[in-house]
């Protein structure tokens, strides 16, 4: 008796879990039937799709019609339904009755068919208390490009989601969405939202009409209706990447990342090489904090095109934007291996290495770049020079500050002679690498004078370091005085714009 009581309590808790904190209704889901042209596997996928999209509306929880499920076992245990009643339930009336006996609020099922390269999803949703039934269907074209099974799946998902969102808008219209399932954006309370009245779609381009309505709904703040119209627009024109991207951006705004990535996956099936889709997919992963998955978008694309250096460069750029310097360098060097005569990877490497203060390594890339692209476009050359010299200037100014701070610390005896010696010696070494780096750059005509002054400043500062090291070794005051003169002159050339 005690065990039975515990089991009953556990099943009661399971049922309560289905009715989330906001009191969402529970929908009893019966398996979808395979209609004309559809295989059982397609029907199975359609069943799962109904569950997924019902939950995504944020207006219902879903329970499978399964004799082993918590809901059904509880109903049998409490003698509200007999085991034999669970066999051969096929009519809507019988299914609504089972839903009522089990304790759910709605029942849902449907069928799926494939004909003339279109998938049709027909679904009915019934209220077990009022016995009112809603029946809707939608079709989606099967894209001719790519894998056939994947294209069928894409069309099935598109058609099913369209029906479910429309059913939710009718049968569940009075149920506020659960914030955990459909994350709301903060609305501007100062602006009244005017509902868009239903209208008869104009003849002609249905996809454009649906897209226009979706954009109006989105602007009015009715995201659920906007999503439905975007889906209908996609069904009318499944090859429209722009419409899919618009839907994805709305999903991301609502933080519905799973739906966004699914939609982008279908877009990639249609246009595998679409750069906008790839960027958006990476952005979605970035937005949800999945950096590794975002990086995979670029590396996977590069792996798909082993002879295309641009794909490796794009992957390197992504890593660089996220301060993954080693990964970025690896991708750029892979691009060099693919096409050694291509200057683009060397251009990226020169900048990347200089950005890390690796001026000796950067200089090698600059020299290689000049061999591969000896007569670049003047604008390209000017831009390249400006970016590279700005990185050298950044480090030069930092070295001047470091030199002055070291001198002050040594004077007030907060730094030992040995530590100061190592500091000055290190500054001299870094100055040498920057000087050689600047000498390898080709300035524009307008930058030639400033460029020469920079190199002169580097040489003067190097001499200041040499005299200071000599002073620290010999303690001759003349060497310290010479160091002061040279550093004073060096600053005039280094700090000038």
C-alpha cells in the first residue's frame, strides 16, 4: 500500500511538472500518420516536430500518448481509464475522450503527405472539455538542391511549424506565453501597439505579401504573428534566403537560439556557400556564448574547401577578432600553404604578428608581401602602411614610458642596479626589432618625412640605451649625461605625429 501511495505521489508530481509555474495547458500528442508518398520515418519526424513547435510557442506543455508515460499510468492506476481503452484509438472523438480521462487539456495529431515535390502537414487540435476541434494544413516546397532527405525534412519542419503557430494563434490565443519558452523583449511603454487587422491577401506574389505582413507584425511588437507570417512566406518561396535570415534575426531577438540555428541549417542546405548565412550562424552562436561552435562554422567551411585560401583567411579573421592569436596564425599559415603566391594571408600575418609586438616575425611577412605584390593599389599600400606603422608607434611610445619610469625608479632606489640594467638592455633589444621593422615598410610620399623621423628616433633612443648600459657598467657620469641627451632628442622624433 505504501509503495502504491509513493508511486501515485510521484505520478502526481510528474503531472504537476507538465503544468509549469504559469499554468500552461497540457496537450496529449498522438502519433502522426504517414499519408500519400510519406514514409513512416517522415511521420515520426512530424510527431516530434509538433511537440517541438508547440513548446516553442510558449503556450503549452506536451505529453506523448504512451502507455508507459506518467500521465497514462496514473490514469490507469486511478481507474479513470482502462488498459483496453488505450488500444486502437483512432478517431478524434475517441482521442479527445482519452485526453479527458487522462487529465490533459487538449489532444493533437495529424498526417503528413508528399506529392509533387511538396510536403503537406495536416494537423488537428481539439479541446477535450468543449470538444471543439481546429483543423489546419500547410505545404512547403522541397528544395531541389542538396540531399533529398534533408530537403524533405526542411520542408516538413517548415510546414509543421506554420500550422502549429497558426493553431496556437487560434486555439491558444487567450493563453499568455511562458517567458521561459518565448523570451520577451522589453517593450516601449510609451508607444501604443496597434493590432493589425486580418486582411485578404492580394493575388499574385504570396511570398512578398506574407513577408510584408510579417514585417508589419514585427514592427507592431506581435512577434508570434510575425513568426507565423515569415514561415508562410518561406513556404511560398522556400529558396528565399533573405526571408529565412529575417526570421532568424527575430528568433535571436527573442533568444530562441535553437530555432535560429535550425533555420540557418536549412538555409545552408539550399545555399551551402552563402556567406551571409555563415556569418549569421556564427553570430547566433556568439550571441548565445558558444564561441567554439561559432569558430567551427568557419573552420568547417575551410575544411569543405581545402583549395580555397579565402576560407582559411576568414577563419583566421574570426579567431583574431576574439583574441585567439595562435589559432588565427594557424589558419593564415594554412592559407599560405594552399596558395603560396597569394599576398592576402601574408598581409594578415604581418598585421597579426605586429599586433603582438612580434616585429621581427612581422618584418619577414612584410618582405614576402612586397615580393608577391610589388605594385599594390596606392590606397591599399597607404592603408597597409598606416596600420603597420601605428602598431610600431604604439610600442615605441610604451618603451619611452618604460625608459622614463625605470630611470625614476633607479634614481629613488626603488629598483636595483641589476634590475635597471636588465630593463634598459631589454628596451634596446625591442628597439632594434622595431627599427628593422620600420626600415622594411614602404611609406607613402606624404608619410616619407615622418617615417624617416621615426627611424631616427629609434636610433637615438638605442644610443641612449647603450650609454646608460655603459654608465651602469662603469659608473661614469659622462655616460649618464650622454644617455640623457640622446633620450631627449629621441623623444622629439618618436612622439611627433
